[in-house]
């Protein structure tokens, strides 16, 4: 079944109303008909339902809610990604795949070695496009939550956020000893409630040693991802996959 996100105010008891661009997608792209079933998700409450289409017109689609989906799709660990801003096509790929893997929210990060500079006039449109990519990926993977793409931040902002996590991990190519496996093992042994993890990944050129030291002093754990140097778009997904393996599988 296809999944669609709607606001809480579009649900009234056992009825739901779909508006906006999803109307055209349902009626003219997917060509769904009355009595066909879809999944709708209350994106304010992160609750999904099976619903049956009852009325289709150009302005809206009305549905009858049949049942709530009780299966928990979301991860039992909250993971935020602090991604050093790469080239735009790579950023879009990272957002799409990180969403599929269960990331909570994504922060584009401006660092010394960033090749890409966000134009102030176009920044809002770029964030909106990235948010749309996250929404489409969340629908495709049938998640109950759409990751929020935050405004671009700097290292000082990350340092201020570190305390809100159980651990914040920084992948750095010159770290040789401290592994992701080691840090996750310690975390799993000492934490029983829902875990909050932050991940920091540098851009194409990596992080400057001064930036690494600053984050380390603020409390970030510097880790190696192995003997091979990974691209920025690979490193993000490797860490996310390893965390899922450790805490979900």
C-alpha cells in the first residue's frame, strides 16, 4: 500500500482528508480508485493508519480510517546527522539514503574545507528541496516520521548541542585506534533507555585538525571507520548501518 503524510488537523475521528499535491499523485499518477486502501500517517503525532478511499475530486480526497497500524517502524535509537556540506548532488543522495536508514534529523554543517557555499538568496529554496527529498524517501520506506532538514550551522553550534546526546561520534581519517564498535559497545552496556546519538561527518576535503580538536574538547568521541578512506557520502551511511546493526538487528 502507498503511504501519505497529512497534518493532525486533517483527521477527524475515523475520517481523513488529503489535500495538496498528493491529490494529483493519487488520482492521476497512481490512478487509485474509491474503496482502494492506502496508508496515511499523522505527521504531527507520528501515527499511521490503514484507510480506504471514499471520495476523489480535484481539491481533496476523503478517506475512512479502518485501523491504526501498531507496528513500530521507527528506530529505538534517535540518530541525528551533522553532515559537512558536500556538493549538492551528494547532499541529496545522503539525505535520501539516511532517511531510508532511519536518521532522525539532518544538519548541514559549514566547515573550513567545504567546497559548496550556500547562497543566502537561494538557501531557503535549497532547504525546501532537501526537505522534499526527505519526505519522498520517508514515504517510500514507510516511515512514521519525516526527518527535518535544519538550516546550515557551524562547529560552534554543534559544540552547543553535544550535551543533548548520549554520545556524539566524529569519524576522522587520522584516528587509528578508537573504533565505532568500541564506542557502541560501551554505550549499549551503560544505557537502558532510548539512546540519542549524534554523528559528525566532514565534507569532501575532511575536517581541519583544529576543528577536530575543538569538537573533541567539547565532548565528541573521535572514531575510525577502518583502514580505508571513505567518501563523505559513504561514511554517513556506514555509521548509520552499523548503529542499526548494533541496536536493532
